[in-house]
C-alpha cells in the first residue's frame, strides 16, 4: 500500500463527501477519465498523423489505426473525425461501452471490442499503418511475460513499414521522491480534479505503486474516488530490453509527452516521459 498522500485543500463550502476505494473506480467512470485527459487529444492526434507521414510514408491518406487499451475512445473519435479508420479495444467493459456509444452518437465509424493488450485477437486480417499506446498504458502489463506478448502482438498488427508508438513514463530507481500530477476537467456543470501520486519504484519487483484520487464536483456535492494500482517500471536500460523482445521492430525515433515533431530525444538517463517510435521491419527480399 502506498503512503498516504498529503490531504487536499478543504472546499470553500460545506459539501457532502463520499469516499470510495476500489481498484477499478478510475476506469469504471469513463466520463471522468475522458474529461481529465481531453486537453491532450488534439495534440496526440496531430502527432500520430505527423509521425506516420514522416516515418511510415503514409502521406495524407486515411490511416488504419489500432489503439490497444483505447479507454473512453477520445482518440478513436478524434482520428475517426479526421477520416481515419479506427479500431480499439479495452479490458474494461465500461470504457468499451462508452467508446462505442460516442462513435455511434456522432455517426462515426470504428470497431471497439473487449480484449487485453497481451492476448488480443484482431477482427480483421488487414494490418495497420499505426498501433499506438500512450500515457503509460503499456505499464499496466506488470510482468515481463505479458509485456513481451503485448509488444509482439502490436508488432504483428502493424504492416511492414507501419509504426508502433508507445508512450510511457520511465522510472528512476535512485529517486526516492513521490511523483505528483494534478489534472482538471470541466464539462457541463461538472468539474473533475484528478490527483495522481507515484511512489518509489522497486528495482527488484519492477513495480511502482500508483494512486489516483478523483474529486468530482457537481453544484454543492463532492464525491471522492480513490484508485490504487501498480505499474511496471522501465529504466532506460529496461526499455531497450523491451524493444529487443520484438525483433520485428526497429526504433526510428523518440519524442516526449509534448508531442512535438521537431523535438526528438534519446533513451537515456534523463528519465521522464518518452514516446518510442518503432517501425515494423520490411521483409528481406
Ligand atoms: C490511461 S487509460 C488510456 C486510454 C486511452 N488509450 C487514452 O489514451 O485515452 C488506460 C486504459 O487501459 C486499460 N487497460 C489496463 N490494462 C489493460 C489490459 N491489460 N488490456 C487492455 N486494456 C487495459 C484500462 O481499462 C484503461 O481504459
């Protein structure tokens, strides 16, 4: 169990608070998740299009896109709106229902199903121009065996010359400080404040305890939901070892969570956020 986080500031008025603790609450409420991450969607969408033009030779044609662990479907929607052909799956049935419904309500096409990152089966034989998995989602695979299966499945889903994009936060085992991030989302009278803490990564178990506390405010009411989980850790060296587990892929570039095409970085001891741009190798003639 991670240490207790610092207490959050008291609300200005008396509110009725309900504290719920569960390992799944964070994703069982797709709307709240969606609100908190909404600000990133346009940037990520432009990044996917730009990186495919640069490294997969796709020009401006519609992309075939696969998103393992697609969550609420925010990227499925934004890419589908721009004419791309989107497929996505998630382990959480609430997220899948939410993602399907948002595409249907907006008259957008896309296939969404329940599946897991390390065992997924595709409903199509046609390979993808790009397979993407951002915001540390790959770290939900907490064993080496699961991570290896997942990266190999993602590689197999891409066409030769197509891309696999993995964005995650690297761990520094020497750093004993807690990590903390705060996000706020607002939509139609609802405000969601998400506080996320990451605790000391363990080099031996390769686990990093995480906690999210969501404060959901509507009018005078506040609801508090806590979620605890573990992420698998990746130091720069361990990230290189992960890439080596998928010999069908080659690393062509690295970026960070600013999603800027002009700024690249390396897998080095700067830790922090990284986006791996991996390309499926062409078969030898
Ligand atoms: C941080 S969200 C990312 C969602 C989406 N990719 C996005 O960028 O908005 C993580 C998602 O991973 C899903 N997830 C966690 N472990 C999974 C697994 N093993 N297979 C499939 N989905 C998983 C969760 O249900 C959740 O929807």
